[in-house]
């Protein structure tokens, strides 16, 4: 709020009275000292009826910046998607698409662009703070950190790892790796465990007598079991990949309607990425992982 919610350009120095305790708390919990997806969304809501499901209409934010239904609805649209990520991949992705499709009910694209998104901005790849931000009492040199963005959610990172979706562009892989560093430590540890399983090239068996590599991702398992040639395994895998491609296509369309078409010179999102090419890259790479019969 100090950085982004007052008129005029953002300050280049964060006062020590804010910077020092923020940096200390961030270090204690293993997070960077900036607003992240986890602090803005995952840890910032409650149920209205504790006995009712986690879904839109039964959840509210604990804290907002400027307030209003657009800011609240934009963020609450994420919480049911995270819960859905604990269920079957295909059904979860369909549920996530259904939730995202409701964004426009209470979050107007113009209000979002002009009012809601600014406090989520960071100080890396941001033309308003090209050198970054000095944390007075912490560092004499400007610090550059990405702002809050959905790319800091562990859900799609986990789906990518489980389904063996590997992003080809080096810059995109590097950016996604940086986003992992903005996640809570338990989320980072989970993704690291998935990555370790994917890199396992030993000959141990995943299930007794299966001959599958121990801990291999789903794609490796399907291919090793002959699913590349067809059958139920391939169909189930392709359904999951197709639903993820649909979600990413939907996300790209929302990014255009809520950001790109209002921007005159802006090409970076709140997370500091050149977001339209990035979202297109996510979608296109996902689609390429469909298993096509030889």
C-alpha cells in the first residue's frame, strides 16, 4: 500500500520502519520481502459459513488494498481452484475453468486494470522502478523482486511436473523457476520432490512387477506401459493435458481482456513477465505434449 496506493510515482526507497521488520519476517518464513501470490491469496481468506464448502459465495478476503467487489472477486476466484487441484487432474482443471469463467460477474476488466492490479506490482522489470527498490536499513543497493502473479501458485507447476510437461523456451523455464522461489517453503519442497522423481533414471520399479522407473511422472509411466500407441491410459493422459491446454487458453484470453487491450505501452504483467508471449508459450508447449499414435 505504501508503494502503490498513493498518487504519483512510487518511492525509490522503502523506509527502514517498514523495510527492516518486513525483511526480518520474510527471512523467518523463507519468503522474499514482497507481496506474493501466497500472502495475497492463499493465506488471506475465510469461509462465511465454516461448515459449507470452499466456493465462490462462501469465502471472503481478510485484507484488501483499496477494497471493493472487483478486488475481492478477482482474488477469491483463485481459492476454489486451489482446492480443486487436490482432486483428479482432469476434473480439477474443468472446475478451475468454470471458476475462472465467473471472473466477469463481479470484477470489471476496466476497474481491474485501473484500480485492482497496481498494488500487486513488483520492482523488477517495472518501468516505474527501473533500478528496483532500496530497503532502507536492509540494503544500500536497490533490490529487484517480481510482484504477485498467478505464476506463483504451485498448482499448475505441480500439474506440469506430474504430467511431464517441459517448457522448451529457456527464458520461460527460467522465469517459472524464479516464480517457485516466491512460493511458501512447503510448496517449494513439494515441487522439488516432484522434480527429483522426474529426474530419477534408475531401474527401480514404481509398482511391483511393472518395470516402470521408480517415481517417474505420469507421462513416463504411460509411455512405458505402451500407452503411446493408444488405449485407456493414453486417453486419460491426453484428456488431462487437453484440459490444461484449455485452461491456459482461457487464462490468456482473460489476460488480454483485463490487461493487454487497456495497455498503451505496457508489455509486462504484475509478475514482471512479458505476459502475452509467456501465456502463449505455456499453452503451446502444453498442447505439444498430447500423445499421438505412431
